[in-house]
């Protein structure tokens, strides 16, 4: 909870979680109450549903992870946050989402004050947060940059700020100076990876990230297990096991309790974990030359759970299964590659002609008698200029849709109800302005600045378009999400 005194009143923000997570606010004239309570953020899932889960009551070592339910929100929604005022006087809300196996993610929401309540969201669409909006006005400017360097060649005398120890480290049992350019981990006794000391971790990053580490293992001793892990519950790893007389490349999955083994005579290896947080599937592989990688083990299901709350973390480790202190694992590098650093984002097609298709039923939006209407793709209008719209740049990621049929603009009238989305000649003000919201999976939502609600095509009614939807559902097939195709200039 967060406690504030604002303009002489006392506010407490907190979260309710049963049956789904939502955020409430209590307000009083005195700190001891009595308090009035209202909901300030609810049901905002940003088009994301519940993924794989380990049930809260699941007994240890059973790991009966539950597959994603159909179109279910649960505790994905924004919750557990507070409010802050910027130097310019704007109010913003901060909260987080249980964003499945990648862990909890920070969310920023514009705050609208109404009747002395700080609602997350915009006027006429309170409690719902747009996925894309104007940045806060803080009075400061800075160049966009990544806050951390995730890859590391271990050439510096100190660890980079991105790294965190899983336990309080035994400082005499790890070093960056024992071998210059290497992270050296001396093994300590542990029953398994879960209990291993001096495990060095960093948070995984979505929607995809691929971690690769180069490991020299000739100094391992019998019983040592060293490598690259996905720290979670259940966990999985790929690494080297030193037996009495030989070495094995092993991949272990705690959920299935399966170990895959490959004998090796090498003394250096590259280990890789490929994580897709859209599908929540990870794959492990190894290489003896750093170029050609061989898969090892089955696909690993990455599940979110409430035992650690933290989501998946990449981890470098070395422990000894024989109950003694063992040898040294020398990690020469850790490389973190993001295949989709912006998700599946495509640039806004300014000044291009596009067609717009409803993700729910594949209908195409057309200019029909100066109404915006969905028609089946085989309809003649869907194949004509009536379906062509030019994207006009209105600044700050906001656009107007200009019909190629008659030059008019998609215009939201009155409250944006069904039949109140027209094609008109005047391109001025909020009525023709939409916030382009990329949903990161080759789809988009269009938020009307007239209603602060979304363009909507009812997939069950075949009716005219409206601009009155409060938000989307996890499957994005409710009529608010669209795909688009460039036709030409």
C-alpha cells in the first residue's frame, strides 16, 4: 500500500486480488478515517492473458504446471502501485503486471482526477490504461538508452550493475581477478542447483532473449556441476558434470526430472538458453566451437509462480553434488541477444495507403456511404478504393485516416457509438485523431482522442463501426484489434 496526503486529504492505494487483481483507493479527511473507497484501476490487461502457472497450493516436486486458460486475465491486470506528481503538475500512476514467466513488469498510467479521486486512465475511460501514450512532462530531457549492459566479457574488476547474487555470496569463492577476463566460481556443496551458493543471475528480458556463455571447465573436480541455468520454480539448466573419470554435458529439467547426457573430451564449451516469453518455451543447446550449436533436452516450459514471484532469471553456477568444496568453473563471457528488442513492432506507415482488417473476423474496414463499416474480405468494397486509407501524421504517434475514395477523414462524432464513426472533410481537432497503439504482435489498436476509447468492430453483429470500446481481451478477438497491410504511397 501507498499512503499520501494531497490537498488536505489522506489517500491509501492498495490492491485486491480475489478473484482478479485490481487497484483501489481509500480517501479520508483524517488519517484514522473514516475512509471512503473506490476502484481506480481494473481489468486492464493490455491484450495479455494468463500463461503457464504453477498453482499456489502445488506441493514441492510435483510441478504439475497448468497450461494457459482460454482468454483468462486473472492477475495479469495492472495492480500494486501508487501515484506521483511530476514537476509540471501532471499526475501519473505506477503499477505492475504479473506478465507471466518473464516476471513482473512496471507499468505507467496517466492519472485523471475526478471528484477528488485519482483514477488510472483517461477521462470517459477511467480505470483503463492505454498501452501507448504521451510521456510524462518532467521538465527534463535525455537521450533514450538501455539502463543496463546485459552482456559481459568479465574484463572489469567489478561486476556490472545488472548482476545479482541469488544468495549472499561467499566472497572468497568467486573472483574476477583470479584469471583476467574470466568469472571464476569455486564450487560449494549443494544438494542441487536450487541450493547452490554463489549463483550469479540477471533477469531475463522479453519478448525473446538468448543467453550464451563460454565456459572452461578443466579445473572442475569430481561432483562439480557448472553451467547456465534458467532460475525459476521449476528450474532447468545446461552444463558440465565432472564425474570421477570423465565429463558429461548435461541438461536437466526440474519439472520432468529428466537429465539428458552427452560425453565430452573437450575442456571448453559454449552453452545456450533460448527463451521465448510469448510462447513461454525455452530451448537449450551447446557448441564446441562457438558457431554450431546442438540442441540438448526437450523444450522447457517456463511458468510463473508465487514462490519466487520474480520470473525467469539467467544464472551462472557451479556447485558440488558430493557434499564437498570442489574445483573452479571459468566463465569467459556472457552474451545476451534480443532478436526482437521492440517486440514485433513495425514503424507507423506515415503517408502510406493501407487496408485495415479486423483480427476477430477478418472483415475489412471500408468507406460505405461516409460511414466506417466492416465488410467480408470477398466483398467488392473490400477490393476497391473504399478500403484504402492514407495514414496522416498528427505528431506524437497520433494519426488521421484519410479515405482514398473521396478524401474524407475518419471522424468520431458525439460519444462514438455505433454509426457515429463517419467519413467527413474536416481534419481538425480530436475527432479525427487516433493514438496508434502497436500491440507488439503485428496488430494494433486505435484510440480515439475524442472519446478516449477504442475503434471497435463487433464481430458478432456485422454493424457499423464505433469508437466506444474500453479495451481489449487477451485473445484480441473482441473487435478492437486490427492488422494492416500497406497498399502503396
